[in-house]
C-alpha cells in the first residue's frame, strides 16, 4: 500500500515508464467503451417501449456513466486535456455510473422481494450513500489537483478507498438480497427439471462474478495502483451492467412462468358462465348422456308424482283438475 500522504500517481497524468501499465489502461478503456456501445445497441433492440426505472437507469449508466468515466480518465492519465476538463468529465461519469449500478440492481428487486420495508431500505440506502460519499470525494479530488497539502492529500486517499469499499459493500448487500430471494422463489416452485436448475445456477453464477469483479477492483485500489484501477473501474462496471442486463431477462422469464402456473388461465375462466361453480359438479357435463341411459331413466308424465317436484313446479294437471271438478259437481 502506498503512503497516504503522497498524491496518487495519475491525478496529473501518468508519468511512469511501465509500458505494461500503459497498455493495460488502453485495453481496459477500450473494453469499457466497446461494452457500452454494445449494450446501448442491445437496449434499443430489446425494449419495445422506452420507459421504466430499469431501462432508464441502465441507459444513463451506460451513456452518462461508463462512457464519460472512461474517456475522462483516459484524457487525464495521458494528459490529453486540461486537468479541470478531464476531472469534470470523469466525475460526471462516476456520479452516474457507480450509483446507477445500484439503481439497476434495485430496479429489478421488486420481482423477487414482496416486502415494502426492504425495498424502501434499499432505496434510501442508495440515496444517502450517494450524498455522503460523492460530494466529499469530489471536493477532495479538486483540492488535491489544484491546492494540494498533506491533510488534503491524506483525506483524499482515505476517502477514495472508503467510498469504493462502501459502494462495493452496498452492491454486495443488494446482490445478497437478490440471491436469497431468488433461491427462495425457486424452492417454492412446484416443477422440477433441468431448466429450473440451470436458471438457478446461471443467476447465482452471474452474481458471483459481479462480487469477484468488485473484489478485484478493491484489491487494485488498496495496493496503490491508482492509474490502473481508474481505467479498470470503467471496464468492471461495463461488464457488470451487461451481466445485469442478462440477469433481468432470466428473472422476468422465471417470475412470469411462476405466476402463469399459479393462476388459472383465461380459457379456464371462460369455460363456464360466471354464475356456474364448476367445483359443485358431480358428473361430466362436457359430454351428453348416452341414449340408452336416458331412455331407461325416462318416465312418463302420468307416472310422475307431484310430490316429487319442487313446490314452484307443482301444478295440477288438466286431466286431474277436470276429474276433480266433475266429482265435486252436485248431481
């Protein structure tokens, strides 16, 4: 770990002679920009309606997050623009990219979490962390670039490591909630099969990769490779956004299949009229009774007893009525 009282190597441009580090910075930036362009195209090819928290958080994280962050630090590290220009561009990208990643995670959390308390907690966690971490880091960054002093430099180095670790822990927490609730949802599904198992392991593997990427980013930051971790950060977040894009598709399909199996279809509702309760049927009403059975069980009108009929159906037959009237007529 480098001395916290020394300014990071790269805030005024990378002046090292290590060709491998320069090559890696260019490679990381190129991968980040490629992933951003690819994800931008996939978004507009996949979504038919451009609305919703997930769509806009993912779109803004790519366009106003990954792209400015990668370009800003490329300009800064290779001294291709004034310091204030590169710092402003990279700071705007950082503001949108890092909290935006958490918003992307939050936007699909309601698919597996039914607790409003959990959703409200995650929402406030993202907002409060963004305020208390981004503003001090931005102030210390510009002070370190234009008015460096030992306390300011030390404060910047501490705050840079603290905010990165805290944002990673925040994403760990949200991913942990997602993994726990997804496993619970899968365990409640009655069907068993290879597709169900495959989806479960794919979701868990993708989230595990996200956690490992954050750990790599933390290690690079804490061993003092400032120039390398700033470009690595853009690449890591671009990969995480692409993985989250794949996760949402799997999760939406899984939840929709679960709900379609747990609810009756429209054809089942429309098979009988609304006033008919199919659960009260004691025989098959979808097929006619055979002719032999109907002829054997049929009785003539004269053989039926009036007492066997309901009260509303009891009417005196005409023949019986005339006979009774004749019997009551005096001779």
